[in-house]
C-alpha cells in the first residue's frame, strides 16, 4: 500500500497525520462535503483589504474612514441605486450607514410619517447589505451577524421582493419589525453589519500613537476589530517601550504628549498620574517663561486657557531635560549603539551659554537649566529620579495600556508578507549602492530579512518574560534605539535632532539626513531585490510603507518605482496637513485591483451627521487586474488548497481501506 516515492518513515508520518485529520472528518461523506465547501470558497472574489498608515491619534477621521470604507460605501450605494434615488437621498442613506444611532435621532425629530420612512429605509439597507455580503460564504456572513437579529437578517439577505412567492413574506417581516418597535435597533444592527462586511481585512502600517488626542480610542476599535494587523511604527515602539519599562521611551512619550497638548490619552485614556510631574515643574520652572515649550495647538483651540498652556510648557521643559539625561545614560551604557555624538548636554558650555559642536560654538535659545550640574550634566536630581520612578510605576500599572500594548504585540509584527505585498513602516537599511546594509547586534551581523527577524525577537523579549537577563536588559534599551538610532528600520536617519530644534536657532543643526533607502525609492531594481529578500512572490508585487508624509501639494506622489513601492502616509495627523496639503491616504485592494484613495480634511463627526459632510476623497487607480482576483489567488486560497489536498488524501485512504471510517 505504501507509494514507492515515500520512505517507510514518511509513509508512517503521513498515515499518522491522516488519522488525526479523520478525527474531524470521520467519514467519506464528511470529508467530501468539506472539499465541496472549500472548492466553492476558492471561487469567490477575494475580500477587500484596506491599508492605512500614520493615523497618529486622529480618532474621528480614522473612525469615519472605517465607517465609510474609504468611500466604498458611497460607491456601492451609487452602483445599487443609480438614478433611482436622488443624490440627497443617497447622501442621507450613506450617513445613516455611517452613524445609525445619531442619524436616527435626527430623523425621528423631523420625519412626519416615520413608519413610511422605516419601510423605505429598511428596504434600501437590505439591498446594500445583500450587495456587500455577496462575496462571502453564508457561513462567514452568519458569524458576523448580530445575535439578536441573526435569523431575520439571514432570511432578508437571501430573499427578494422580485420573487412573487416571497413578496408578502419579506414585507411582513419588515412590517413586523416596525410594529414591534424594533426598527431602530434593527437599523443600527444592519448598518454596523454593512460597515463590517465592506472591509474584509485592515492593515495598519504603523504609528497609531502620538500627536492626535485619540490613540486610546483608536486602540479600543482595533482590539475589537474583526480582522486586522499592524506593522509597528516608531511611535508605536515608543509606547511599547514605555509599557515595557524603558524610561527613555516613557520620557519621549510624555514629551510628545506635552508638545501637542495631548494629555487626554495619558490621563483619561490610560490613567497616567501627571500630578507629580506638574508639581515638580511648577516648583522648578515656575519663574521660567518656557517660551519654546508652549504646546502646538490650533489658534481656534478653546480647551486650553493661558494658565493651562503655561503649566503644560513647564511640564514639557521638565520632561525634556529628564529625557536628555536618560538618553545620555543609555548611550554610556551601550557603546555598541555608537551614539556618543548625541550626548548633547555635555556639549553645552554653561558659563558661556553656548552649544559646542564639531569645533563650532552656537547660540542657544535657552540656558536656564536649574536641575543640571555642569560637572555631571547627565545625572538626575533626587526630584527627577522620584518623578521617573512614579511615572514608571504609573505606566506599568495601567491595565488599559497593558491591554492595548498586548493587542499591538498579538496582532503586530515588524513586517508582513501578504498577498504579494510586503508591508513595513519605514525602510530597510541599505548601503548607498542599494545593497543590504549589515547591522551588528550583540556581536553578530544581520541584514535584510534576518535583521528584521532579529529586531522583532528583541522587541518581543523586551515586553515578555520578567526575568532580567542581560539580553532582556539589552532588548529594553534597544526599544529606545529603534526610536532614534541611525540603523533602526523604523527611523533610518543619521540622527534625531530633538535637542537642536528646542535649543539651537541655527537650522543647519536641525537637519536629519535620511538613510540611503529613501533616495532609492524610485529604483525598480532595488524594490525587486527587497521583494526577493523577503520572499515575496507573484507577478504583481508591491512594497507598502508609510512613515514619511508625501508632500502632495509640492507635487510628490505616493506611487514610486513604477508602482512597485507605495508610500501611504498622506498626513492623517492634523500636524501634517499644512505640509502634505491633504489628510491621508487609504490603499484599497479588492478583487478588481489596487486603488489609492486620497482624503481631504475631515471636518467633524457632528458635521457628517448633521449635514452629511463626508470625507471628500479622490481615487487613483494603481493597478487593474486583467481578470477578477478570486480567493484561490490569495494566500488564504493557498491554505485552503492545501487543506483540500489533505482531504483528498484522506478520501483516498478511506477508499483503499488504509484508514477506517467511523
């Protein structure tokens, strides 16, 4: 019975595997049914993937992009209803799908014949839901259904008013939903179902955190999202490092929060106690104008009065000085980081009040450093040490932060290869000639994919086992290096000039020279080499990244190297809008091809609900598939095909009597 091409050991292992498989499919009928089901799934259109990058705490805009599926909901409503609905009615329907609960309140306050509105609206929503569910199996749709209305929605999705025998049946269901006063709850449920089905999978190409006020709210959505992954960005690593206990990462998190007056995420979101820092800052910098440290907020901001802004500025300066001291301590502790040129407090001449760098003296904006000992500038005072200790305890004890960071680890990675796309946040360190740059970690050299794999193992070690081995301590320090080290794949610049931007007027010292990879982004050969290095196959393959905002208003394009590389950081964060001229990109990969969706500024959730103001988006076709991409053409399809092959072997074993049916 043993095939000639298999050794006895291989044959025994195959039989053992098939016996295990037979536990799940104990008969020919069961195995055959599963083969039929899987073959059917392979011939469905692939689900729609959405790629977003550099969200930076912009909760309302992010939430709206998910709700409108980057304009996909509007497109489907237009396709379904065409000229049979007025534009105003289609806009109202879209707004209802995005914000059903809030929109219902407005409708009920204004609509004279509510029952008639319910009948029309429910019929429209059922049509939209039928459309967005059509590319999935009934089983997959059923798992997505809200429990309360599962049976009713299943009936409505698979019946039609066009069928004479079912006309009254469907109408009675709708009438009964209304007469039992369940219309509102049903509308909310079906709108949420449409939102869920229109995006099959969501890829976040890094940087959920910092700048905007709602990173914790975004993480609430992601942690409960049906299917997402995240490729860690430098700002995510900063929060991951802070949660793991890296004091430098924690100080940077606090500094950025002060810089953008973003205290809600810290205090309300994660319960970080800022009172000790505030008290210390007022005592230490109470008479300091702290002009360079006032938060970056919009002129129309009314949530922060002058007194609050001054306090934030004092806290901002206090944590800055602590940060620069802590960073110098890591640099001293880790000579392998080769960052001695970043011990900047040692370059300040406190008597002459100048900054000395590479033999030149530079004027400084500010030389009021009451906590710095000129003879030992990197030593924390007792007060600063106490602040760091209390803040570290607060970060480590935050249950919500722990939940969110665990989610980032569970669903995250440094890079991902999926459906012929290579996803990472920033870049792969390269030499100037485009070859992979060798990076030394703990005495061993790594490059390309092996380097990424080693870095990811260190990131996981830093947050993992609490046993403080030497490698664990190194991994903790390396979390900070990933934020600002020149060979970090999440930064890849010669230096981070934070100190210079705060204290030195001469802008020649503010320059952050980018790594070689950024200059080679339009090189197709370089892209192909990287795709080969990471094992990305397929005829149409791409690198998808973010990190550096695309300055659209200056003529830059997100599509590089003839479509091989796609940079999807379009400036989601308000802090970048003046620089990019837009408010973000979404890359959409559906069964017809790849589309880049460019978003204009999102005003507010309230205006979207009241006036139907959607994000104005324009779509650019990146790549059109010659034939529709089916599930069998995807990575998931390869997995399913392997399962089919295994089941066919099981069927063969049943029929030859090698394994008994049960």
